[in-house]
C-alpha cells in the first residue's frame, strides 16, 4: 500500500481499456480507486426527496477520467477540504493524477444533505450494495465520512472480515474552534480472505462537507494520512496539531 501501487493503478487506467464496471446510483468515481469515501447518502438535494428504487446502472464508474467536480462544483466544505485530503492521503497532487484515483460510495441513493434525515431503513438496504462495490473497487484506503456511515460500514466489513484496531494513540487535533479538539481517531486494518484484506479503514474526524476552514482541512488531511501510516506499520498514532 504505497505511492508506487497508487501510481500503478493510474498507469493501468492509461494503458488498459475501460473495464465493464457498473456502479449503482449514489456511487461514482474511479472504478479502481485506491481511496474511497463512504457516506450515508449523496448530498446537495432536498431532505424530503421522494423515495424511488435504486438504479443499478448509473454510469458512475470512471476510468482515466479527471473527477474534478467535487473540487469545483460541490458544496463550499468539499471545495475547501477535499483537495488537501485527496492529495495528502494519496501523497500525489491532483495535477499528477490523484483526481483519477478516488471514489464516493453511499449507502443511500437519494440526494439528502442531512445525514440525520437519512432513514436507517435505506442505509440497511444499501449495505449489501456498498460491500459489493467496495469488493469490486478493491480500495487500499476506505474513509467513512461521518458516524452514521462509520457504524454501518463496521457492520458491513465484519460480515466477511475482522477489524484490527490501532495499537495505541495519542491524539490532540484542534477543530475549527480555538478550544475544541479531536482526541480520538477511528482507524483499523481489515483482515480476512477476500478483496479487502489488508486495506485500511478510517473515519474522518469531520465530514469534509462541514470543513470550511483551510487550516482545519489541512489538520484533518494530515491526521488521516498519519492514521493510515500508523495502521500499516503497526505503530502508535501520535498526532498533535494546533
């Protein structure tokens, strides 16, 4: 799980034909993405959006495609935070191809910007879909965007795998407020027989859509990268960022 592997996936996109990968509604990004963000639902819509059956052929699987929409057209929080997160976690600038190496997978498929309004019935309905898409992508780093997605993803992963926690952690990461800190980071190694074995599963300290400060975005980015490294190297996570 190194920069070399990430660049190899990028090279495969350039040299090989697009695979016959199809993403269901609510999932979009590189079909061989080493970095996958998992959320409860797509945002940017209406809380009271009418229910409709999930489309399982939504054409959201990209190949050798610069997925720049999140950096340029999504909400202010995403435009502030996603670029440093992607570049820092993958250790690769957008200009060198990291914009072709990430994807979003959602439990729900109806546009809803408020996680608390996403019914658990739809999250539960989407669990099998999320697991299937993750196994198809075979990411090396999976980042749950919020607590609801994290808890659901723990249940999904534990169907076929075990989660190995960090050995220990010493964390003090200032939020956007002067006297508020994150004191814990959720980070695990996925172990088992299957496509996700050896991948790292993290929870973002804050949902990227709710990060409006560039300095806070940088702290979250560094934290995610250091958590990934600590898990891979079986080391203590020690992060103090003010």
